[in-house]
C-alpha cells in the first residue's frame, strides 16, 4: 500500500503562505488561495466587502487561514458597499487576529455561511451592526477568544429570526464583551454551546429561542448588565453562570418546547429569576438567588436558596463581586447533586462537594479567591486564598476591573477550567473540532510514522520542504520588472 501513500502525497495540495497588503488586490489573493493556505495581511486599513470561499480540505485539520502579519499592529477592516465586510462561504475557513472597526447598522463585520469555520483572536470595535452573523448554510461555527468593545449592535447572532436558517453545532467560548448592546442572540432552531464568556455593561447578555430537539448549553459565563439570560424554549442546559443584572438576571418563558435545566447558577438582580410555563420536564436545582423570584408551579425545584440582600450573609461582598460563599453562608451545603452528576464542577471548574453549595461557586475552606474581574476568564485565578497570619491579609487576588481594548484580544494565562488554545470544546452538543494545531517538525504534510514507513517519512520531508512563501500577483509583477 506504499504506492497509495505516494499517490496521495502527489495529488494533495501543498500549503502555501501568501503575504499581501491593503494597497494590493488583497481580496483576489485570498480568492486564489486554497484550503490549507495561510494569507497574512500587513498593517493597514482594508475595506470590504470580500468573500472568502473555502474548499474541501485534503486533510481533516486543514483550514484556509486569513490572519494578521504583525500581531502588534493588526490589519483593520472597515465597511464598504455591501451588507458585510467579510463573508465566509464553503467550509474550513479561519479568521485570526484581525480588527473590525465601526461596523454600521445593517452590516455584519463577519457573515458566516460556511461550515467548520472559526473566528479567533479578533477584535470588534464600535459595532452598531452585527460583529459575527452565522446564517443560512452555516454549521459548526466557532467564535472563540475574541474581544467585542462598545456599540449599539450585537456581538454574535445565530440563525434567522423566523427559524428559517437554523445553525447546528456552534461553539462560542472564552470571548470578552464590554459595552455592547446585545451579546449572543440565538434564533429558533439553532443549537450549540455558549461557554466561559465574560460580558460587562451589556443591555442583554444571552437570548435563546430554543431548538425543539437539540440542546443548547449556556455555562460558566459571567454577565453584568441590564438583563442577563432570557430563554423562550428548550431544550437547554443553563449551568454555573454568574449574572448580576440591573433588571432580570434569568427570564424563562416557555410555551411549546421544554427540557430546560437551570443548575447551580448565581443570579442577582432586581428580579433574580422569572420562570413561567414550565412543566415537570424542566428543572431548577441548586441555584443561589438574590432579588425577586417568581417560579410558577410545574418544574422540579430542589436545593435553591433565596438570599436576603439586607442580611448580606450569602457571599463575602456582593458590591465588590466577591461571590465566594461567606463563612456562615446559608449557601454552603444547601444544594442537591443531580442524579446524573451534571453539577460535578463549579464556575471555576473545581470539583463540588456532595451535597454541593447552592450557586455557581463551590465553598471550599473559609477564604475565597477575591473579587471577580471582567477580563478573559482564562486570566482569572481561581486559586483559593490562604491565611498569612496577618490581620486583613488573605492573599486574595486584586479586583481586575474592566479591560481596555487590545490589538488581538489574546490572553496568556490559562486556569484549570479553560481548554487549551488549540481545541474547541464540544460539551453537550457532541461537536468537537481542532483548528490551528501545530504539527511536529517534519510532519507538515499531516503524515504519521507507523514504525516501518521510512519512505513515508522521506515523502513528508520532501513535501514539507516544498512549503514556501509565495508572493502575491502584484509582488510577482514587481519581481519580474526588477529582473529585466
């Protein structure tokens, strides 16, 4: 079968690296590329629209990547004539370390109509339209490790309002949203995961319509704003979220679809939880609530604790967002562990006791980890403080406050609750996808050594050596002119 490996290598596309800039026909350069290629954009202002069409890959992990050439001075995309700046079609397309600024109302900075596509380490500024819109034809869409700063629009929208273009298998993980109007808006029929995102000063954090059969998981998020999470249909798993809202932290109004599980959340607001239309198919278990609670008869209710704001005895310091259960907190040990063990870990990813503490943070010891910070969740240190023996000195982390915009929105610190930077998590949706994984030296072709394939290793080295930096068409013209 060695001949088959040689034929496969001979026919496969050899990945190439393109470098272009805003003065050139950069969209044409992208259009000429194939899946597996990398297009690096030099600093400058790039005006849309441009469609990026990915073709089927030769190997499962190959993607067509468009990224910044200089991470400290990334390219800036602005809207032109059209309802999008960049449009992703086909499949296996990745945008990385790009900046989108001033996207106006009615325009999407990134319109996704492709499947197996990723938007990572990008920054969206002053968005009055939509930063990332996943619509018709999109599936398995990953929006991870991005920053969204200010604007009257939405960070991410999924599907069509009428349910006519549902998106299956999206994953929105480890994003930072500051000062946007709407966070994540999921239209009817779409399902996926919204995990470990940090949202601050938002009008509405998450709005979920429901998908009838597929479960959407909303977990591990920190949301502060006017409204937190609203759910109009199931099935859905709402787990280990922390919401501090000026109005309603969690609003669940069910009519036709059920299977909504609200497990181990901390909900603080003028209204902590409003739940209507629930049946025995729905669960409200082990939540910590402060504010008005209105739960119509019907759902399973176990281990929930309503905190008295006046008593201020549930958490260390609510005003400072130190939401670790206080020493004599009624939250400690008050929860109920679901029979399926679906509350095995808390907001930090630390294991829970049985019975667990009510709310998103498990009490372990007397001291917590200090006030929550509105930065990437990976950057937050969930290590519990230890007494130092000096009065008032507990060794807790200082409050981080609100983060200022950065060029690429990357974060260098990872806690035990975070996934690695090369793998998107599947959770309860069954979706798993690896993007941008670095290959070992000598394995650029994607081959592996089977213990007796010496010739195959030689082929890998030959193909790897063929990978080169290829100039763009305009650069080739310049080189031809200079060589005359």
